[in-house]
C-alpha cells in the first residue's frame, strides 16, 4: 500500500505504514523565529522546596496531602509531612500550597527533528518540557540525537531526557541476514538505546531479533507486514507501536479477508475482523511481555471528520513551522482522497483501536503513553494531552492513563528507581498542577510549573518562552 505524501519540497511514495515515521525525517524546515535560550541552570538555587503540596507519587492512586518536598540538584531529597519538615536555608520556596505534584510525563513515541535545522530540533525539545514531558523515547533515529541528548544532560540546552532509537531498520540499512550483526554492533557502539523496527523480511527480522537479544539492544516500533503479530511477540519485540498488526491478526483466519491488502492500519479489512480472536492476541501479548504504545491520536487525527484546515487552527499550531502545518494539511487531504479511504471503515477502525487498548489494559498487558509527535497535527508536548484524553475515552480512568505516562515508562526502561514516580532519591522531573488530575485528565494542563531535573520552570516563564517560538 503506497501513500503519496505532499510535503513542501518533497513528494514521495512509500508503503503506508512507513509514512508515519518517515515524515519526521523529512520535516527539518525552519521553525518560526525563536531564539535559542541558553541553559538556565546557572541562575537556579541549589535546593527547591515545596510546602503544603499534595503529592501524587504514582506508586498507587493515593494522594499524600500536606507534604514538604525538598529538591536538591536533580534529585528529590526528602518528602515529609509539613509539620515535621525542616526547610533548608538555601532553598528557593515555590508557591505550592494546596497544589498537586506529579511525576513528569514520558512521550514514548516521540520524534526529534534531524540535524538539518538544529534550531527546530531544539525548539521541539522545549515544546516537550513546556508541556511537562520530561522524558522522550525518540523513535526516528539519527546520530545527531545522541549529540542533542548529551547537550541536554550537560545543561547546555533545555530539554527532556532522551532515549534514542537507531535509524529506521529497513532493507536499505540491512539488505540481508549477513548484514545484521554489523548493523546491530554499529548502533550499539554509537550509543543508541534501542533500534527502530521498520520493514524487514521475515528471515532478516528473525536474525535481527536473535542478535538484538544476544547484544542486549532492544528493537521496537512497527511490525513488518511479512512478520505479523504472532512472530513479533514470539521474538519478544520490546514494544509494538500504533497497535500495529493487531487488526490483521484479528482478520487473518477469515477466508473472506484473504488477498485483501490490509490498508492503513488494517482499515481495509476492518469488516473481516473476528473480535473473538482478541483474547488470543492479548494472551500472546501478555506472555511475550511486549509493551504497547497505542498512539491513538495519530490514527484518530487522520481519520477524523474535522477538516485539516480546522485542525490547523488549534492554538498549539502557532508553535510549529508553517511548512510543517501545510504538509499535515495536504497529507490529510491526500489520505482522505484515497480510493480505499471509507469514512465508515475509518470510524470502525478508531472504535476497534479503542477497544483493543482498553482490553489490553484491563487484562494486564503493558502499556505506555505515546502520541507520535510531531506527526499529523501532533505538536510535541501538546499532543500528549490529546492522547491522554483519547486514552480516557477508551474507558481508562485518569489515574490509569497517568500510570502509562509516568511509572510505566520507568518500568519500561528498567529505571523505576530513577524516574516515573515521586520518591526520595528519584530524579526531580515533576509537574506542579493547580488542580487534581485524577479528577479530570485535562487538569494536567492546568500547570503552575514544571521541574526538569531539578530546574524550576514556573508557568509564566514557560509561556514567555513559548511566546518567542510562536509564529505571527
Ligand atoms: Zn513515529
């Protein structure tokens, strides 16, 4: 299935599933007129203290009321009841009385632009943290991201902690099984944290899985068409993103679906889905220990009846380069003009994806939060809030959705003693909210500020910097 993408300066035909993760690689156009902001660590005090704050540890759904939290350097130093707490003399006090403190969010399917426009890449990093996203698993890899990651961690530029995926694995990078070991070793040496699965033959995929497990470099992302859900789970792919190949699995035993190309995420075979097969798909997923990153907003944005011109009016669009927005508008028009685009099938696909997400969650399969920004109207940082609303719409509670974006991300990376919860000793990646997000997921946007590895970004400072990035 080929999709023609019209992005200013580019017109390409690629397999439908590849489109999503290729777009970002192409979108390296200039971003607005934002000036870079130097790292601000220098004007930060050694310690920050929050008093009278309600702490959402995310270890469970309880709220610890009336706490004093001391942050020193990039760590949570102490969490005490107000009446027992000692306030360090050197600490900067943040107005936190009656507010809600939660861990920073993780965008587990994000994209950071490439090196062609480093200012745009840096602006995207700021968009993430401005929205409380303090960790990004970057799913379109380039060695440049390793450089950026170092600059972020050195405090040279503001940004989230980056886990960097390798470039997209495809027959271009791995032409045959003989090439597998060299490629995996190369990515390992370069310092990538994982490999981005794209399109490989079944044979190459199997070999890659073998070497990846031997070398301890996980692979995650798409499932190649030839591979399918069962093999990907059998080979313990670390994460399946976009719920890739679930619909195909649900239709694969229906003889009527034979010889029909699945179309975009299975939309062409939606009428042949046998929902009773979902049980097996979920059981296999749980057995494999494979994570899912549903990225509901990606498909919902493409399939929705809202016109792309209307979507381009969303407030956050002012922070994206106009050329990117124009690319999104024409992509949606092109997509909906395709012969195989049926609004009715699209609606069913969205509903089925909601159901798969909810069932995976309720049965105990592993889920992390991801929106696939900046793809198709997903503005980095802002899109995680749309995604959380869509996750709530599947039937999950706000708390359950927040688990996928906080604690589960720490567990995914086997770093739950580093981030994802609020606990003494953990990294101080935090969001301070004016209202309780367990009551309404929209309250995660009602921020008083964000703490990024111990650095306090009050909301007015965030808004000032966003103002610099905004287009006319
Ligand atoms: Zn992607």
